[in-house]
C-alpha cells in the first residue's frame, strides 16, 4: 500500500493520485472509516454515502472505498458523480451515518483526495491524524455490507427550486463550471430560478482542458469575464472543481472576491436578523469585519479551512460565514455547510430583488487596495515552519493576529503569511488604504519569507 504521510492534512486527505497514495490505500481508508462508523453506531448496520468528482481517478477510488467499507460490514450508498456539497446534503436528507467525497477540489488535475464526514460533521485535525494510525495498525472491523445507488442531484435540484422559486427579476447569468462537477447541476438550478443561463465549460472533464478549476485566481476567470461582456450578462458565476468554491464577476470585468461576496450576503442577512454572528477568516479584508459591525452584526475572525470554519460556526451559533477562497457557509435557511451552488442562488436572489447591478450591492464599502491570494510554492515538509518563523519575526516588530499563521497589522493596512492546508504552498495577502503602502508591505513580507525559505532549504 502506498501512503505518503503528507497526504493527511488539516481537514482532508489529499495528494498526487497514484503517486502519493494508491487504490490499496483507498480500500484501507474505506475499512478505517467503516470501522469508525461501526464504533459510533450501537445498533444496526451503518450506511456510508460515497460521492465523487469528475477527475480521471475518482471512479476507481470510489470502487476501492466501496470494497473496503463493505468488507468492514458497512452498507454503501453510491451518490454518483456530484459536487462535494451534495454529499453534505445527503447527510441531512438520507439515513446515512457518514460520507466520503472523492475529490481534488480546486487542485490541478493530477491531484485527488478524500473529504470525510462522520455523522453530519466533516472531520479535521486530530481525527484525520487518527485515521492514519488506524490504517497503519490495520485493526479493522469485519463483516459484509451491501451497496446501492441513490443519485443525489434530483432531490437537490428540487430542494433549491422549493426554497427559491422564481426570482422577481429575470437575470442573464454566465455559469462557468470549469469542466468540474458543477456542470450537471448549477446551470439547471440557476435556470430554474428564472435566469437565462449562458453555460461555459459545463461538460465534466477531469483533465480540465479549458482552465484550472479555481475561481480565486484571476487567470482562471478570463473566459467568464469575456463571456459576461460578450453576452451583456448581469453577472458571471464560476465554480471550482467540486463546486464548494464560488467566484462572482460583475459586468465590466470586476471580480467580486470572497470577502466582498460575504459583505453582500451578510448585509441581506442582517436586515432580517440584527445581531447575527458572521464568521470569516484571516485572509479577508478588514472592510468585511467593519461592515458587519456597522450593519449591526457580530464579526469574528477565525482560521481558514472549511472544516474549521464550519465547526466554529456551530460552536457560536453563527448564521453565516465565508472565506476569501469562495467557500460560503449558511446556517440561516440551510444546514451549516459550504455550498457554492446554494451560495450562487442566495446571491442571485439578492441581486434580483435589488434595483441595481452587482457593484451597487457593495455601495458604501470604503475603497481599499488589496491583492488576491498570493500562493508561494513551498514544500509541505517546511511550509508550517516558514509560517511560524515569519510569525516570530514580525511579532517582535508589529501587532499580530496569530490565530492562523500571522496577520501583521501595519499602520495603514495588513499583511498575511500562512501555510496552505491543501497545497505545497504559502498563502500571502496584503491590503492597505493606498496602493503604494500595499506594495511596500508586500515587498517587506515577501523578502522576509524568501529569506526564511532559503534558510530552511536542504543544503
């Protein structure tokens, strides 16, 4: 069995398919998850839901997971190819004890991985690490489960149609699925709202031949920006490979970043629920936190990562949350997890009820000069060390927030250094009230980070 230790990350298991792990590992993972379900369910045979994205290796890994789960005495419900949020949806709508989604999310085509749920919760941190130990020990439950299919896309479409109905204003929307798992779902769901949908790259293709499936990078939004302009559309919606990240484009090529989208969603929420808690993370603009407070909400800055944010929202009873990366979470009118297709519906509902365009929904937000997420290649083996040393360096000089990496508070803005939990990379971001200060802070921090990386590089 091939199993590189670095595939066990903070909130999922992920690596280069058939290089960092193989099908034998997927089978063992199926046995470990099934064994855990057997321990948590006292009576009857547990049921495990399995979903997958469209990557070329995903079907084989689902087969291996299924084999392992069945051998450990757990029944399997195969949801078929679907976005990750539809696996989460199945946890609330089907009589299952947990689920696994096989997906590489927004990573390049050669990657794949596993998002694991026990009960209705996505496991992370120590629970992920414990799975590694259980796999290495190999002390699995035995038995014989049964497999059946339960396509989840039709009930999800029905759910969205019942919740949103037909919007009060007809919109023209470009939908860029990036050849990912959103393709068979998002155009139909958005069309059912009464929108005129212009589909872009909605045929699932795990090679991602048109562009990389990550809407946080501007270079991946070139096609949807052009289509919004060409079609004179009201907005463009882009999804990542498994449709748990959303990107929004306004006419004129304006990218609405994740923290700005959360501003729009939070303003609508706070009109209905004054005092509601809004949770976000360290990469997001200070303008977001200030705007939530200005509109009568309670804003909390927390760690980045879908599992971590979901857990914090549940702990606090937060109504909504979001990340710079485009993960949007809803407890208000929803089940508490991140779903980019549902987020698109919420956003379009707000847009259709307004009298203006997308940019008008951000009226009153003070100007700021910020970078998108900047990803600096850094080996998994040293990336957390680099972030920690950066924290130590800057904490001696400036006020910092170290809830997740280090967010450095400069006189006229801030900068961030944190280790990515999903890629061999550091994530940096900078913001200031002026372009020159933003660039000054970026140059300073990038120089320190580069020096630290060099000092830690193998000689």
